[in-house]
């Protein structure tokens, strides 16, 4: 046994000696921590969501399955973009999930435990069961956390009828129940004063609820109200203009800069604060309430050297490499890249990150840049979608040679039927890196 260990030590020492920080002011890479750990992997992936699984697949092809491990406590993996349709009764929640064991790449080690602590100075991670793991390269894909508890009265209010949320497995069917049981009164939809994943989802369910109530003959008895903390309906003007037209034509009420702060479920009341009038609140009675919870970074990142002041993983927005630890990389919702947190963003990021890691492993500066591409299929009815695609600058970055600012039946079928297939068989297999190459073909190389 001494031979292989000494050989590894010598190789590690030579590797560490020749490796240099790829940007000024970052920490050196340290690899000696393996000697103190029970397990060591060349690539350790934290998180088994969309970003973690796709990068596990890509790293398996790059360094071999035996050299890759993914840390994820959940037994089930869910395609969460489908929950918008589940909450409106268009899909069943059961088809959105598959066992985690079926999506972890074959041969890759699945460590079924939460991440308890990350020590980037020693290149180690400690899991919830006390296991210490060392790594040569670390990919952080921990997603974000939902904070229903930051709204007074939640989550206990979900025990009452008339309230649901498409953002969690436990509450998405409650949205559909509330919609089916609606009789008359206010149907309320909220958007929190925090970063969120899939920022279009809070209003998608509003449009679907409007369509359902029209179909069932209840729309004339409903006041549909969307209260958002944002100063705009949508962050990209082209799509916002189209959505405002829909709001006007369908007699929907939108109140900007309104944040949900309390739910009084026993009285069916929701309390909102007016963000531009400090201290002023307004109380709405509701027959139906859809809650989008406040969200934040994973607890394990808060106060960690890997995080920025707000607790998000602090990566270079172009190459997705950590700003201070060159052997640490990030993907998806847990990062501080200034773009919308979506599965489409994860796909585009995965292609860039794959190349970044390849070059770092060869001690070469990363060259491929992530342009902030993200996508939000804005479901506006049971058969139409506005497919919003844009970059870091909020400029449309559309794939198809048509005006995607208009409602489209084809785009709805792509959202409802094609994208789930692409997710399970393309993205999670590390084979789908976003529509960038196809966009160039569609636009004859002009985009």
C-alpha cells in the first residue's frame, strides 16, 4: 500500500507546485488534505439538482466515473418547471419526479447526505453524517432555499383551504385545489422581495387561473390581483410590454412594489406592505392565494469564505470559476451571477463550465464566456406561451427566427412536452448545453 500512497503524494506535490492562481489575489490550490480524509475525489459535486447532475455527467466523461462523487440527500429528483402546470391541473405532480438513483450517472459515487461544512482552504467537505471528503476540484450546485417562514402565518397557513404555492412539492397540489374550489372574490398572487428561481412563475399561475375561471364560467365573479415587490411586471421590456397588453385585455389587476408579509388564514386575509411607502400596509381578503416564498442562499454557504456578503457563491460571471479559490466552480441558483435563476440558465452555464474546468485542469486560462443566457417560457393560457430569452443585459437573445414576444401555441407544446424530455434525456446526461449553436443556425450566423 505504501507505493501507491507515496506515488499519489509525489504527483499531488508536483501538481500543486506547478499550479498557479488563474486570477490575481486568489488562494493557491491545496491538495494535501486527502491525507487527513477518508475519501478523496478528483471532482466533488455538491448538490444533485439540475446543475449538479449535469456536471456530474460531464465530469464522468472527463475524468472517469470513479473519480467523481455527488453529495445529495434527497431520494427523489424533480423537474420543477413542470409544477406551474401541475398547479393549474394541466399535469400530474407524479410525472415530475424520478428517483435520484436513476439520474446520478452510472459509476459516479452518490453520497446520500446533506453538506454540513465546506472548508475551501483545506479542500474538504464534511457531510451531515460526519464523513469528511477531500477533493481536487469542487463544483457547487446547491440551489437555493425557500423561506415560507419569513412570511408571518406561514407555513402553518397551508393547513387551511384556499392557499397554495407552486414552489414546493408539498403545496403545489394545494394551488390546484384552491383553483378548483374557487367560487367568487379575490384571487391573489404574490412575488417576494428577494431573488427567486423562475421569476416568471408567479405570474404564469395568474394567467392560467384566469383561463381556468373563464373556462368554468366563474371569471365574472373573480378579481384577479397580482401583487409584486418589483417595480416592473417583467425585467425585459420587450416581454413586459406584451404582458401588460395581456393584463389589460384580460382585466387583471397588477400592483407593483407590494410585498406579502403576513397571511391570516383563519380570516382569509393577506397583508402586504407598500415598499415605496415605508410602514404602510394594505389588507386583502382572498378566496384563493398563491404564495411565492422569499428565497435565499443555502445555509451552508452563509458566512463561508466561498460566499459573497449576501451568502451566494461568489463566482466570476463569465467563466463561473470562484473569484478566490481557482479549483472551485459554481452553477445554477446558488451562484451570484446576475441573471434569472432557471433551468435554461443551468444548461447554458454547463457548457461554459465544462470548458472552463477542462482548461483549468490543464493549467490554461478559461476562454469561453457565459453571456447570461436564460429563458422563461411565460405560460399565458392552457395553450399559449411567450418564450422569453435574454442575456445579462436584459436584451432578447431569441433562438427562433420569429417574434417570440407574441403568444404561441407551438411554444406552449415545447414547454409542456418537449422541454421535460430534453431535461431528462439531454441536460441531465450532460448532452444539452443550451440553444446557442442552434440559434446561430436559425439566424444564419447573425446571433
